């Protein structure tokens, strides 16, 4: 419940940012235009974001005859979760990763890469798919799409603010308070940064919730914990060709090793996610966790060497 309340608060702050920028640009009229812009972008995202993302990664839908084992796992998880069976897509990339998309549980899609299916056993694949179905049940797909489009609206308005300064604007149409050119430029820089950080905070809180919910669907947390260990070990050696605007959708950050981590990451630290799943304070407190991490690193190196030949 704490994560859900935090999400509502963060989305509210992002909405306030949009209205504030609109008011600075054009008073009440600008604020209404900004609100209409955000609503229009969210409408488009709600109906078409899944098709755009799947096309972006050249994902191909598979049938139960083509991939019977995946469908068997997903059917089992959907029965436990009380969810309708989603469509299943395969992404033609060797990097192990997965995401869910779609506007609601009745129109959901789960996509996994070919690399994930090659590198993980059934229990680990079940953990990953359970995590993605948790996103479906928790409506994270819609929340993520709304956050992304609202961030896009803020960046567009910030760009308009910069142009307003260059063209000599920066005053409200209804005679409201004026903001100096320097102030508008500062706002146009800080507002997109704030929107990005809010979007990342939403993504992080939803990942923790999906891990917990998914472990419940799978019946235990160890499969997902081991899958996250493998994903962390392989992600640096088998990078995914991903668009930064969709990075928050994947189970682990596909841009790890290419972008800043920590504060500027769309995902919480893998070590912390694994620790929460295993119910320990930190990975270092778990007996043998260091040996397990070394084993994953060695396995990742061997697979990388094999694929590079």
C-alpha cells in the first residue's frame, strides 16, 4: 500500500509540474492548454503504446504450438493470479530481459527475449513471467505509460519555454505575474530533470511491488531471485539494443553499463531486490551469496565467450 500511495503522490506532483509550466507560459489559458496536451498524450499512450513498443523491438507473437512450455507456465500463473491469458511475444535478441505491456489485463502482452529463454531454467523463467504478470495485475503498465507521456509533455513544454524566451515571450496572457527570461530558462532545465526523477521513482517503487506480488504467484521467491542474479551477471556482457524511453518497462535496466546508475536509474539496485526477495538485510549477510555471485559471473563470462566465437 505504501508503494501505491507514493505512486499517486508522484503522479500528482508531475501533473502539478505540467500545470505550473503552462501557467508560466500563458497564464490560465496556457495552463488549460498544458492540461489538454497531457490528456491527449495519455489517450494516445493508452491505446497505442503496446503496439509501438512491440514494433520497436521487432517482437513476434508465438502460439501455444510454437512455445508450449512458455504457455504452460503462463497459464499456471494466470490461474493463480486470476488473470486472463495474455498474448506472448518473443524478442529476437540474445540479451536476457522481459517486459509486459498493454492497456489492461484483458489486452496484456508479455514479451521475453530469446536470450532469456536460452539462459534460464523453468523455475527462473517462471519467476520472470510471474514478475511481469504482477505488473499486469497491479496496473503498472498503465501507470508507467501515463508517467512516460506526462514526462514527455513536461519536456515539450520546457522546450516551448526556451523558445518563448528566445522570441521575447514569458508572460501570462491573462495579465498574471511575469517570469524573467533567466527564470524561464532555469525552469525549462530543472522541470524535465524533476519529471525524469519522478518517473524513475515511480518505476522503482513498482518494481519492488511486482517482485513481491510475482513471488506470490510463483509460490516462492527463489526462482525470481536466481533469475535476477543471472540478469545482473549477463546484462553487462550481452547488452540489449534498447530505446532509453522504454528502459523502465523491462525487468532489469537494459541500459546498465551505458547510462548513469543509482539516482539516474529506472530500476532499484538488483542486490536490494534480491535481498528483499530472500528476506535478508543485504546480500553480504546471506551465507554463500558471494560464492553464488562469483558463480554467476563465471557462467556469464563462459556464455559470452561462446557467443562471441
